[in-house]
C-alpha cells in the first residue's frame, strides 16, 4: 500500500492550516472587492501550490500517489466550480452587498472544509470495514450525473426547507449589518439576513459534499490525499468567484462535463467493487476478476479532457450566440434610402 512519511503528512496539514488562517485574517483585516488582477494572481498562486504539492508527493511516494492527488484535486476543483454557480445564485437572491461577499465566501469555504472532513472520516471508515460501499457510492454518482444533466441537481432554489422554516420562526431585519448575525433595533434584538445566507450556503456545501467525497474515493482510498485534494480545491475558490465574474454564466456546458466525470467515476467505483467483491449473492462472494480496472492516469486524462471539452464548447457557443445577437440588432436598425434631391451635397 502506498504510504507517505508521517512527518510529511503532519507538516503538510500544519502548513495548509496556517495558509487558510492567514487567508481568513487577511479577509477580516482588509475587507474589499478584489480586482481582476488580484484575484487572478491568487488563483494562480493556489494552483501552483497544488502542483508543487503533487511534485513533492512524486518525490516521496512515487508517480501513482502523485497521480491520485492530481486526479482527485481536479475532480474536486471541477465540482467546486459547480458549487460557485450556486453561490452566485444565493448572493443574488439575498442581495448580499458586494463588499461583504468575500467574508460570506470565506465562511462558506470553512463550512465546506468541516463538512467534507467529517464525510472523509466516515467514508474512510466505511470503506475499511465494508467494501460493498463502493457499489453504493458508484450508483449514487451515476444517479447524480443523470440528475445533473436533467437539471434537477442544480439547486437554483436556495429557499431550502430549513430556510423557509427559519423565516417563519425568527425575527429578521430587511437590511444587513456587516457580517453580523444579530443586530439591535429600537432596543430589540433581530437576526439579520446574513443568518439565512450562511444557512443556505451551509446546506449547499452539505449537498455538494455528498457528491464530492464519494467521487474522490473513487480515485483514491487514502484519507490524506482525499482531504488535501479537497483543501487545495477550496483554497482560492473565493478569489476564483471574483475572477470568473460573469464568465460562470457563459459556461453553459460545464454541467455536462461535470456530469460525465461523475458518471465515469461512478462506473470506476462499481468496477473496483467487483474486484474486491464480498457480496455472497454475486459470484459466490468471490472477486469478479474479468471486470476491467481503470488506472489513475486514465482517470486523470478523462477528467482533464472532459473539463477542457466542456469549457471550450461553452465559450464557442457563447461567442456564436453573441454574434447572432449582433446580427439581429443590425437587422432591426432601420435602413434609410438616399434622397435623390440631396445627392449633390
């Protein structure tokens, strides 16, 4: 089994924690709307950091371990971008002031890390004790992929059951008071809309954790790789939100790329479950040897290709649609014929 030196694992977690804490303090100390240049530099920094981390894994544990991290990181990154779509909807629906969006996103990322950490511990424990859980994970991912294509998976209605119940039972103000959850008006205590926003984002993070954790366990069974891949995918997500801006709305085919990745990993999980089969009603409880095994590097190639095709196709369609709108506007402009009496002028 692949193993990393314990000092590398502990050291990595300490460094990542310090970076996240530093990022959080930076947001709290200097709240502002980051420029395109600032956001791009931060995203590039975190991407390079992830690649450096993969390089260190290659040095200390070999190519297989590094490949698992890269495939897991790219999978989580693609799902995190999908998560951004819902963040955009939540921010718009609850009219979160742009100057407060950095803090809201940071809280959302922290909630996502905590939830995914819990799911990783549960998932690792289940996998260790019940190999048949791969069948369930695989079927769940395939079903999620189908829902994604149909559009049912996109939580466009951020008014979840919890949010609706909360609206009926607590006193809410109409205006925000910074990032405070409670405020005082005329001597009375009220909750601010920020409470609803945090609950909506937390609920979204929970739903996405249900998809992302089984997906990455389909690539690697190392809890350390699963967790670090999630951390690197979420780091820089706040800056990516401001960098992409309106581009997210133009990535129309991104959901199909993500759906393909989820379905592919779901099939891979089922095939892996067949290799370690212990279910007595399947092949007498013996492993199914004829089932093909999908390698880590093949998974990495499929993930990269799916995201590349989806992104390029989306941008091409956006450009074609823009040209069509331009042609329609030209056709609608009235054409004036030249007056013969003024031809001499």
